C-alpha cells in the first residue's frame, strides 16, 4: 500500500517534470529559429544595430565628380556611435575618410578586407563592418569601424551534419540527465508528501485493532484529517470504556437477576415437591398457604419478565403510547394511596401536595403511573422507615413539574451519574429491594417517550429530589 501511493505520486511528478522539459525544449527551439530568421534579434532594435547602420549608411555617402563626402546626418550617426568610416575605390585605395584612426591603412588588398572584417582590429581598437555603393559606373567599398567594446562579432564555420549529430547526442544526454534529476526530485517529493498518509494509514489500522491511545499532532496539508482522526480516537476510546462499563454492569445485573430468580424458583419447586409427595399429608389451610407462597413468587417472576420486556421496547423505541387526557393530580394521589394501602409500606410517611386540584394532561396513564410508582418505590427501598417522602405536582405556565423527594440517606455523586443506567443498583438498597435493576431506567425512558425530562438532585445524608418536567 505504501509503495503504491509513493509510485502514484512519483509518476505524477515525473510526468509533470517531463512535460515542463518538453515545453522548455520547444521554447528554446522556437527562439533559435526566430533568431536565425532575424539575426538582428540580439540587438536592442533593428535600426540601431551596427550591421543595420553599416547597410543603411550608403545613403549618407555622396559621390559626385568633385569628390566623395558624407552628409551631416551621417557624421552625427558616426559620432553618436563612436565610429569612423573609410571609402575605398575599386583598387582598395582610400578615397575618403572621416574620424579614421592614424593606425588605419590607406590601401587594402582583398585579403586585408577579409581579415579586417573577420577579426577585431587590435591596432584600431574597433570592430569593422563592410558595405558597398555603386555610383557613376564605379564600385565603391566602405569600412565602418565601431570603437565600442560592447560591439563584438564572431564568425563561425561549421558542418551542419556534425552539428546535427552533436545536437542529437546532446539532446539524448540532456533528456537522460533531466530524467534522472526529475526521478530523484519526484522520489523525494513523493516521500515527503506521502509520509503523513502512511501515518494516517497506520493510525487507522491501530483504531481498527482497538488501540485508541495514539494522538497525532495536527500539522501540514493533512491538519484537518489528523484532527478528525484524533476526535475519532477519543470517541472510540470513550465508547470502548462505556461498553466495558456496560458489560460489567450487565454481568453484575445478570448475577443479581439470576439470584433473584433462583430464590422464588427454589421456593416454588420446593413447595410443589412437598405438595405432590405422598408421604406428606397436608391440611387444607397448609395447602392454601403453600399455594399463596407459590402464587406470590410467580407474580414476582412475572414482574421481572415484564420489566425486561418493557425496558427492551422502550429502549428500541417500539413502544406505542396510548395517550388520553387525564387529571394528573388524581393519578398521583391514587398512586400514593395505593402505595400506603400496601401492607409492606403501610407504616411509611408519604405526603402528597398539589398546586391545583385539576391539571389536565395527555399521557399514557399506565406508563406514567408506572414511572411514579418506580420513583416512590425507589425512595422507600433506599431509606429507613422514619424518612418522610413527599410527592408533589405543580403547574407553571405550559409546564408541569412532578417531584418525589425525601430527607433520607441521599446518594453519592458517582451513583447520581449512573442512577438512570440500565442494570444499575445502588449501594444503599434496603431489605425490601428485590427488583430487576431496571426501574429507574424504565422511568427515564417513559418520561423521554412523553417528550419530558427527568433530573435527580441529591446530597449525602440530606436527601434526594427527583423532578419530572413535562409540557401540558
């Protein structure tokens, strides 16, 4: 995977470099062709080049029967360009001169003309250009020497076949060298560019292997990607910790439920075996007592199964609410009365208060009653008999607040944060508690199903207050 990514970036970079080289070669060839077509390209302009001045200077040479001279314009041109002129007849003898150095010859042979044109005249300190003019049936030649050291001329002699071969070999060598350089640069660039990707790949592999302790410094082109990987790592770590905690809670809950189920089952099995044993002769009253015990244990098992079923349906959002308009005050008052009528809780001190006698709400009566019973039951089983439990309902604007509070033992802060977790049982559970551990989670899900909120406020040794807030 790493070499495949590096190879792709390498090929891309090499292709770009090769394309740039080809374009450069085309540009160079174009400039060379343009230079061959227009040799004056090397000068600042066509009109001001030394060669152009020499070619056009024939117009400034005046030849008449009285002699040879140059125009005033021509003199100014020579003076401005630090140049001199010699006009020669057909025999190479000087007929006219202007600003001619003392070292200059007055007669030139054809060989002298060639040497003067071809090479820089050290004696004259000039670069000489040659021109010609025909007048009065005579051929005149003229030499213009430029004293400027910036004007140079090189005369080249070459065989174009050898030059072509040399250019061909040079081009091949140049392409090979450029290719190797491009390959090295591309490899280095690819390694630098793909290094963060390799780090990301390794990080993702570690996340896939449930290793969430890696943290990457967000920097460079992939800064946002590293940041998101760090966020994902944190979320996965938190999710893994939550999963482990939930697994531990499930194991504890299963152990508690198994114990709670085995106890009534043992009673049911034991009394059933006794009742069917022919060696025992029980009276009608004893049989009824045993049947009552069996019935009570069976009802307890039924309640556990119903809790499991209800919790699952609420958790999976598959619970259909059977809403209808009820007086929530009457519902809460009846829940308190039913609790006090239970012989197990008859000696409990439960107080009911309301802001209005009639508060109409559209709710699922059975589920809301179940939630309130769970809160009252929770306050009972976690506190002593002397504790006062207060159940109240209050309407404020468009909202209704239902409170179940006590002045009992309170809850430790670490337990407050887990009180609505599934399978969780508090440590302050009293002797009466033999539930499934799903009661508070069921209450929480019932309230949320009604688009309400439930919160808990508690201080150790000062009491606990459960508050349900719902819209009318």
